[in-house]
């Protein structure tokens, strides 16, 4: 029996909420692993959590694929979601491969990209106004990207950067850079330098969105008062 549009929408919404919960769990787990771990390898607990989350993401992909009317088009449009949902860290662990921490860290962040997209969908779903959707997406993107950047910066720089003295410093560094103010902590690793470029670039790109939202709200309020 073919699914109705309403049924498909209910399935998508339910799966999006599950993915958001899984994404939050994964973000908390990787935060604990980076801030409280030994910064040399991922623990079994974290690998187990990532495996469960990735399995959930893969199930979501295949359920949506099965419910899609045009399955070939769905697969072509969403192949990236499938690829970043694969538990690469667990596969490497099962194969006995040993990766340097900095490569494992980048691979371990891939499922977070999937979680990030799921969170964005839910934010987009909860807000009805077009301008407010854009503004909500702006706030969400800035907060999440800045926090993840602080995690990555801390993980890569903590043992090689004399000016970095804890995750609080890394978080302060990230926020100072995304606001384009800058900080007195300078990156010494290649990844840290890349993030140093990306953060202020994100801030400069997103600031016009914030300005547009304020102007739109002001104009709407002024028209309502007349």
C-alpha cells in the first residue's frame, strides 16, 4: 500500500526528532571525549556511542529511501548523507588499523555533520516565518559551528600551543574569532590555522543575515502600528 503525503511527512518529522536526539548525544559524547579524555585515542565508550548513532542515521536513510516515490532520485540527492553516516571509526577499529589522533578526529566528526543537518531541519520545521527561519538557521549555525570549532582547536592545539590553557580558552578563542575581534591565542597547527580563517569568514557572511532580520522585524512592527 503506497504511503500518503501526510504519512511521509509524519515519518520525516519523527525521524528528524530522533536524529536530533542522537546528534545531541553524540555531541555530548565527543565533548566529553575531547575535554576529559587522554587526547591520544578514542575510548570504547565513545566508539560504541558513535556506532549506535551511525546505525540510527543509516536506518533513517534506508527508511526514507523506501518511502520515497522516486527512489533513484532520492538516492542521488542524498548519497552524501549516506556516506557521512557510515561508522568509519568503528570499521577501522575492527580492521585493526591504527590512525594518528588528528586523522581519527576528522573522521570521527563526520557523523556530527549528519546530526547538524538534522538539527537544522527541525529548526526550519518549528519556525513558520521565512525571515525568522533564516535568522534561526543563522543563530543555530553560528553557535554549533563555533562550539565544534572550539572542540577541534582544543584537541589539536592543547599539547603544542603554550597559550592554550584549557577548553575555556579554546571556547573564548572561537567566539572572539567568529565575531572577527580576534584573540591573543594564535594557532600553531595546520587545522588550527584553517579554523582561524573559517570562523571570521562565517561571522562576516552571517552578519548581513542578522541585519536583514532586524530591519524586517522593525519594518513589520512599524507597518503594524500604522
